[in-house]
């Protein structure tokens, strides 16, 4: 990664981290869950990328990752910090680590249409042709005040369902929130946001996921008169309430049999109710797990992030036994240690953790 | 929008504005799921922070006050989507505000005023 791109990466990361408070992550933060096994996770991905690089270009490898945020989350989640630990321990060389990371970010570059790191508060996944296709093919419906509330409830219900299945820190496994795309529709200017809930039934992780009646749901939303931002971690922010500025909407569902349907807005409330009920039950189920079980499931969710990539390579996506052994040895200690550190991360700390000039290098 | 002149009301709690707006209602302190049944329509939800299980409360409340969290916390994202006034990072709202206390949540300025 050249120095300009490195600067972009840090600027974007700092902007995103500045708005978060890691103490509020449910059911635990990245350090609490990932710190005992991140070196193994990074080693596995490093080896897999090195092998892939021999046979595929970054452009060809984009098909192995459904959404761009998977690459962003994995890079900052365990990969970069794990690579630095592997270099420190002389398991890999600095050059090979750079190669893997560059290749990983090249795939991200190919996956998106413009800036890969969501600078300028945009997550631009689709190109102009894809957006035109959305505008031409999606059956948008103008929404009234009641429908604005219905859609808003559906958004929060589906977000909550995804949060409950993937924990706060791995949400991109079930959800990509992209845009805002500036578009013209029926002779007016709008901001198009696409909420792509692409994996709402992760039954490989949770049996309860089978209770939800839809594999995936896409919400196409046209907003007027509101500034919407999306950062590196798909955090959304706006200067005005989103609900009251929603002008047009379309809800596209894929049911368990794989049938795609545009759902009438006035019929989506039962979907929201089902998502709310399952999310509520799922959060309470996770909350009553022993801490070690929460971490073990966190490791499985973490590895699930790259399921499509590992499926394509013919590799079992589940974490190796080594991961669970490490959690057994160090998981609880790390959970408590990072819990006490669960405070706002400064930009300086972010640079030490993810920067190339610094070496975190001290095991805790 | 100002409901009544603020200089006649007592400022109780301050925090970061996560979603703009002004709401008036009774405080309800929620510490865990066992408190969910206390929440009535139009209440001002006062919590340490929210998690996805709170999804069933959001359509009932008029506003949200959290003790911790930033602009991209769960409560902040939910409130901006739903247009609920919300302030986050108040630090000690659950100590100062009590169940049933009537307040104005001024999420234009990040201040909670007491009405009693």
C-alpha cells in the first residue's frame, strides 16, 4: 500500500473510531472476543491469500467475497494486528505480510467503484450502470407518513436481527449498507441508500436462524433533503431523522425456497414483528451463555465472515481446534482484560494497532 | 421548537446529541430485560446503553437517554432512523433521573430538564 493510500486508510479509520465507544459493543468488543485467537486467524488467512495469489488476480478473487465490508472488517478485526504478531514472532516475513495485505486490499479496490475506505462518508459499492439498473428495474413506491414509520420499524428490526446473530463486531456477515448514491428519480434529486440484508438465516451458526422466513431482504430507499454518511464500519449518521425524509422505497425479499418478491410496503409489518421477536430471543439466549461460550461462538462468527471465500477454496470455514484451545487457555483472561480497557479508543491508539510504523508486539 | 422557557426549568443531565428533537414524558429506568414491562407508550427510556433486544421497546418510547455510547452506538443509530430524540454518554442519568419523573428531553442541546 503506498503512503497516500495508507493515509486514506488511517484517516478513514480514525473518523470511524472517533464516533464509537467500544465499551458498548454487544456482547463484547473485538479485543474481548478476538484477542486470544487473532494470530491463528491471521495466519490462516495469510496462507490462504498467498495460495490464492498464485492462481487468481485480485479482480478474479472478488467473487469470493459477497460484500466489500467483509474485507474492511476482517482487515481491521484480526488480520492486520495478527500479521504484525506473526512478523514479531518470526512466523512470517514483513514482505510476505505486505504482499498478503496488499492483495487483500487490491481485492477490495476491485470490489468497489470508488474509494475503498469510505472516505467522504460514502460506501460506494455499485457503479453507475448498476445504479441505473436499480432505478429502472426496482418498483419504487412513494411512501406516506404511515409507511415511513413501517419502513423505519422494518429497518431497525432487521438491523437488530443481524446484530443478534453476528454480534456487533461482525455485522457485515449479514448486512451491507451502501450509498449514498446521488440519483435523479421522477425529475427530482434523491440520495439512494441500499440496505442489503444478505444473510438473515445463518443456520450454520444458530439453529434459531431457521425460524426467520427470509434468506435475504434488500431495502431500496430514496431520501430527500437529508445528509447521510456511512463510515468504514458502516456506521450511519445523518443531520436529520431518516424516517421523515424517506420519499420512495422498495422491499425485495428472498424466501426460504429462493423465490424473489417485491413486497408491498403495507404488508411488511409481519416481517418486522418476526425479526423483532427472534432478535429479542436470540439476544437473551446469548446473554445467558457462559462467557467462554460467548467467546467460542464469537470465534465461529468471526470465521463465518470468510465462509464464501473458504467454501470457494474448498476449505472448511469453521475455526480449527487450535482456536478453541487458545480460547480455553486465554479467553477469559483476555475478556476481562479488554473489558477493563473498554473505553473510547483514541486515534493514536488506532495508529499503533493498525499502523505499519508501529509494532504492538507486546503480548498481554 | 421550545415547549416552555428553559430558564424556568432545572437542568438535570447533559449528554451528546445523537438524534435531534425534543420530547416530553415520564422517565423509565431500564436496567435489564426484566424491566421491559415497566415501559409505557410515550415514556423517556433511561438506560446504561441499549442492545438489539431493546428493539421491542423502541416503537413505544418518546425519547432515549443513555449513560454510555457515542454517535454510532446502537441507541444512536436506532433513534436517528426512527426520528426519536436521543442523547448519549450522559454518564450518570440512571442515578439522577427516577422512574416516573417528568422531564423534557432537549436533544437539540443535549440537556434533560426536570418539570417537577
